[in-house]
C-alpha cells in the first residue's frame, strides 16, 4: 500500500478484440441517452394532456370540435413511411452503396418535409389560437414541439446528405448516419403517440 | 491480456505536455475542453454561488433573530428566500456534484477525458451563463420572489406581473440543459471509456453513484423543464396551462415540478453518498463492507425516488388511495438508505479509523443524515405531515438533508480530493476547527427549527410578534447559522492559504485505492501516459506495482499506451469487462461551445424581453450549432 515504485513499470499487452465483439459507438450511446430524455419530455406533455382532460368537464371544451382525421391520417402515413428509406439507406451504406444512401436520404427528406408542410397548413386552418383555453395550449405546444423536432431532423438530414454527397461516409464508417437514423426513427415513433393521443383519443367518448 | 513484462520506466515525457496543453491566456480560458479544468471551474464557480446564497441566508436570519425586526422589507425577504433556495439547488448543489464528477470520474476509470469533451465545456458555459442571467434580475430590481418552487397561481402573470418570475422560469429551464448534457456525458463516459479490466463489479462506488445520478437526471429534469417552460408560455405568451378559468390546472404544475423535485433530492444525495463510500473505507483502512449491497442500494434509490413525489402534495386534497401509495413508497425508500448507513458503520467497525478532516466531515454527515432521515420518515406519515407541512419543521428537515447530507459530503470531498486537484495539502488543524465550527453551528441553526415548527411557526414569514414563544429559539438559530457561516469561511481561508503556502501533496497522500491517485498531484493534462490495467476493485491496494497497458498494433489497442497519448487519443472500451474496441481522437480546444452557449443565452434574453428578432437569432445559432456538430461527428 505504498506509492508505485518509480523504478519499474509493468506493462501489459491487452489482447485485441475479435472482429465480432465491437460494440456501439460513443455517438450511438450519446443519441440513445438524448432520445431517452427527449422521450421523457413528450411523455410529460402527453401526461399533461390527459391530466387536463381528466380535470375538464368536457374535452375538447364546449364549442370546439374533435380534430378532423382524414388529412392528418394521410400525413401520418407519410411521416411513418419516411423511416423506411432510412432503413434502406443505412443497410445500403453498410454495404458501401453510396447511391442507396443518397437516394434513401433524399426520399425520406421529401416525405418529412411534406409532413411539416401539412402541419403548417393545419396550423393556418385551426379554429382556435393557443391562448384560447388549456385544450388549445396543450394541442399547439405538443404538436409544435414535435414539429420542431421534425425541423431539427430535416436539418440534420441535410448535413448527413451533404456528407453523403461529398463521400465522407463509408461502409465501415458512417456514424453520423447511424446517429441521424436513430433520431429520425425516434421522431416518427413519438408521432404515433402524439397522433393517438391528440387526434384519435378525443373521438373515444 | 496476453503478455506482461517488467521494464524500466521511461523518461518523464515533457513533450506530451505540449501536445495536450491549452492555448495560453484568455483564448485558452474560453477554448479549453480539458475535463479537469472544466471540473475545477465548476467547483470554484459553485462555491461562489454557495457563498452568495449563504450570505442571503445570514441576512434572513438577522431579520428573524428577534420579533418584528426591520432589516428587510417583506418583499425583499420574499426575494431573498426565493433566490437563496434556487441558488442552493440549481447553482450550487447540483452543479458542484457534476463538477466533482467532471474532475474525478475520467481519472477514476482510467481514461484521458470525457466522451464528449466539447459538450462538457458547453455544459459548463450554460451553467455559468444561466447563473449570471438569474442574478442579473437584481440589476433591474426584479429578483424572483415566488418561492423556489414557484407555485401557480401566485406565479401567474395575473398575480406576479413583473419580470421577477420570468428570470426564475427561464433560468431554471436554461440551467436544465447544462445538467442534462452533463448527464449524457457521464453515462457514455462510464459505459465506453473504462480502463481495460474495469468490469462493472470493479467500478468504484462513486462512479456507480454518478451513473445513477445521471440516469435520474435524464428522466427527471424534463419534468422541471416542462414545469418552468409551460409556466413561461403562460406568462410570456398567454397560454392557459395553469389558469383554472380557462381549463388549466394549478395542481398540474405541482405534479410536474415535484416529479423532478423529489428525484432531485436523491439526485443530490446519491453522489454525496458515493463520495462517502469512497472516503470512509480509505480512512478505515479496509474495503467498503457490502460493496454489492451499496451499489444495489444506489440503483434502488434511483428507481424508487420516482415514486415519492406526491409526498410534497399530501395537503392538496388528493384521493386517499393515492396518498397511501405515495406514503408507503416514501417509507420504503428509507430501506436502501439504511443499507448504506449500516455498510458505512460496518466498514468502520471492522477497520482502523483515522480521524482526518475528510473523515470528520464524513462522520458529521452520518449524524446529520441520520437525523434528516428520521424526520424524513416522520413526514412520510400522513397525519404527521398534515400537522407539520409548511411549518419550520419542514425547513429543518430539508436543511438536514440538503445542507447536512449533501454539503458535509461535499466538504469531505473537498478536503479529500483538493490535494489531488491543486497539488497542495490543506491544513489539518484549520480543517478540524472548520469542521467543528460548522458541525456545532449547523445543529444549533437547524435543530431548534424542528421545535419552532411544533410551536407553530410557519415557513416563509418575514417576521413574527413577540410573545409567541419563538424569540429565544430564533436567536439560537441565528447564532448557529453565523457559526456555520464562520466554519465555511475557515475552509475558504484554508483553501486560500493552501494555494499559496500549502505543503506539496504526494501522489497518494491518503493511501487510497482508486486510479485517480495513481496520477501525479496535480495530474498531467493527459491523466495517464499509459492507461492502467485493472484486475481488482482496489487497484492501488491490490496491484503493486500498478500495471499499465502498452500500445498494440491495431486500432482497438493503439490508444492504450504512450503512443495513444502522443496522438491525442484515448481508448474506447465496451462490454461488461471493458474490452478494447477502438480509438477516440480527443478534439482540439475550441471556443465554439462557448459561442453556442452564449447564443442560447441570447435566445433566453430575447424571450425575457419578448424580442422576436433576438430570440430567432439565438435559435438560428442553436440550429447552426446542431448542424456543425453532426458535420463534425468523426466517421471512425
């Protein structure tokens, strides 16, 4: 239990790993933890939604119709579909296929942008402003925060596309694509819960 | 671990310093991403906030020393108790624990920096800018005055018209970013950067505690961000979340706030307990008793602490079933705390205790934590809580746990690790004097508050009439609080004296067992020229001499040895046994974390001033920062 003797040091050659044992990257773990905390924010907003609903005599409040479903249902499919080309692109770059990577990212980007466009359209046609009542506040805030996440995801997609086109991604090394793909799937998955809660559940009386 | 060889130590690697050192002067100050410099800065900044918050408490105690004093106006008193509480929770306790984690955790697990060094710098700048933002409220005479938990409807725009509460709401949401990204960093660093051989069952208990701390932060902080964020939407933009006449709910605010607020108590306690579990064994000259039980207790506290928040709301008229559930969980959480307590006692029982200053603070912690824990069990009992709630009994309880059970460990940690951080010892005699002054002052200040609570003194009153039987006890409380303040001052003097005249600290002055003590005092910029190879829970006790790894030929093992240090890299390991995986290049110093933190601060100020342009500019900067980060993700 004394200080290390300064005269000698014992060195160890650490055995290198077998090819199969390589774990997830630091960036992958980072985005997983970020997704956990972001997901908790959405969980909090949806809990807020149902808390407000439970403490209101009528939901939506008198004079407000339950959200219309046809258009948003279509764009829900559009948003969820935008995950598929990401799977396809990621599998492609894992085999070194740059074309699949670029095409998949582009298609996914267009689908995501279409979803966001519809959301802006819907905001312009909502019959209530977010200060009208608590129902309006939580509706705007939840969909708005999700929309910001879509916007952020599109921005990241642009950067990853720029990297894809400048040839920075390879079969062995495409960590930013892995990070983006996880994040994008997360944004899509959250929408399933937002859609079910904010759009579908008011129709269940 | 195929081969070992014993060979003479290499010459002192001076050119390594050149590879790792920061830019000199002011640019270096803003561009550093060294976890040790950031950790040190965290700790020192936090102590400034601790001193300011403490002075506020002393001014309040002057006001309350006797009946009907006029040191403070009622509104000034409201501002002081609000800012005191907010400072101690958000700007001292939480960040100082993150600061120690920043400094210690990478060295304890045998790596050269954190997993995201730039994010680490970003986290510090957010914290300090949030603190400055919060305190700038005094400059425009609008200090927050709605209590540290800022309950609605009092804090709605209708009843608190000024900017006061906006400084609180925006500041709290802002500083939450710092805590969260810090937690992300701790988790990934612990998962991916442990020295080879440091399996989970060899992880120092302090690292376990920081891991639990971080996971709790990840799942709890979003709730307070929502509480403060939705409050600010209500206040700034007129939404109706907490406005009952428009369908909102004031109770909702309390749920959101305490869903963070109660885990937060354990977010503070868990790393503090982790520090104690490092210090007591070293000064008992034996390993911690029940390592597995202590680690499991920390994890259990992490889980259970998410099921107790309603015990802050027992008096809000909720259904009996809900109250019973939360009361039961609040009792159950005492069990893992008790397990640790007995582990500490058993360690000392079977050891040979040395009464150094860090050990004294650890022992002081045991006593005040015992008392805070007992009153905690008391207020978990519903009928008792209904009597005691909002009285000075609660003030006493929360100070025993948040000041006693967190600040005493922080001081123990300061005396324990400061020689490693600064390379100079602290004066033991002054340390002992400081401890006894703080310990006696603490109990004189806070124990009588229990009795004042029983005598009916409510919390948050700016004065009281004589003849209620409160005068004498309040005077004792005031004297005790000044004694406590004097004790803190003695430690600050001790730190200052040590800085200039302290004896040189040896590498391992306490003959401790963990890897941070294998470095020089203070440690070199690169921490370890060659990364240690761990084969024990107590490497410096069991592995003599401590073996270090050599650089292998491939990407997975290249960073272990001196070659890795020369290339400004650190190894990435993984799996339960920390097997080698790849090499991480540590980024060069950069001012961008500071720039983006400043951009976010501009955004927050824009919200405060409701200046759309400023806000949008800040948000745009944030977006650019995000894009830049994704662009720079190293594809390797």
